[in-house]
C-alpha cells in the first residue's frame, strides 16, 4: 500500500513512521517534506501533482483541513484520512469530495514525541485500507478510542480549548514569587504553564479558533473575581460538586486540601483557627 501524507510536520512524520506502507510527503515547504521523507525512509511528492496513491492522509493544521481535502481528494484511489484534530468539518469535506472512498478521521491525543498514546477514531466509511492503517497504529501500542465526530469535537472544547485557555491565563497572570513560597497546586500549574508555552503558538491559536471553551473559562474567572465571600463559597461548592462525589468530599474534609491548606470547620474559621497556605 502506498500513502501520500500532505503535511510533513511532526504529526505527518509520526503518521508516516507509524504505518506500514510506502510513504510520500507533500508540503508547502519542500525542505520540510525532504526532512520527513528522510526520517521515515519515504520520498517527496509534489504538492500539486497528479500522481495517485492508495491512501491520502491530511496532516495539516485544522484550520486548513477542509480546503486541503478539496484539493487532494482526487489523488486517493482507495481511502482518505486525516490527523488534523477536528473531525466534523474534515469528515463532511471527505464525504463531499470523496464519496466513494473509505473515510476515517484520526486524532492522536498526544504530541508525537510522547507516542504511543490514545487515538480518537471515527470510521465514517471503513474498509480494508483504513482497517490496515488502524491495525498498524494499534500494533504500535496506541489505544484506539472509537467515537463520533460530534462527541469528539464537543469534548475538545473542554479538553483542549478550555484547558489551554485556563493554563495560558495563569501563565499570563502569574507573577514571579520568591523561592520557597511554592505550594503543590502552584507547582502543578507552573509545570503545566511551562509545558504549554514550550509548544507551537499557531497550534494553540488554531485550537482556540476551532473549538469553543475559552469564553466559559473567562466567564468563570470573572465570576470568581467579582464574588464576595459567600458567593465564592457557593462557586467553590458548585465546582466541587462537578468534580467529586460525596465520598470524595468526605475524604477532602478528613485529609485537607491538596494545596497544603488546612481543612477546618466553619466554627474554627470564625474563631481564628489556623488555616495557612503551607
């Protein structure tokens, strides 16, 4: 089986290395395509060429995937797949421009450097070619998460857009603190801020453009900033109810907060009971 991968960045290179096929890369940057081909033992193809392949895989930014599918679908003989990260628009474009071909959308839920991991899979029109590709990915130790395009894209609003917005907001708002003042939660957020800001800005911008989620984070932060003491307690309880069951809540009362904040009763607090942050 021969596979044309359109987009020779890190995700396209990962895909080319993960599947058992003859690989060709096409990219707007020919040097990038050559580097990817050298990395996986493939070859370089013209981005606007007319050669055909058993499978065409779109590994382009999610904001460009529908246009890339329109341009490249005619080069696929058997199947068209994508690893762009957004599923509903991609699969709609595949159905429009490749109605008679196998069609699968794949979203590796990890950075290529951290492979293997979980891969969200939507088989819109499966068949032997896409089954072979999916089996190869599973054979590399990846865990397949069968889903629907709508469920995937809805989840990404929280998993990616809201999560990234929250971490980036902390990264922008946080001030430098002297050594020794760190608490466990601050340390966790600092680690996440460093991890997120070590990535590619355009990827995070594309996610915010594609998925909803950041507005909900902004609204929640505004509600917290504007809340008085009683309102903040109410917001805290609403958050706890979303993330913990009753057993978790009881454990938290016994064990104390994970940020080193000593748990105490309301009576202790009113009476001046110690509740230090550390």
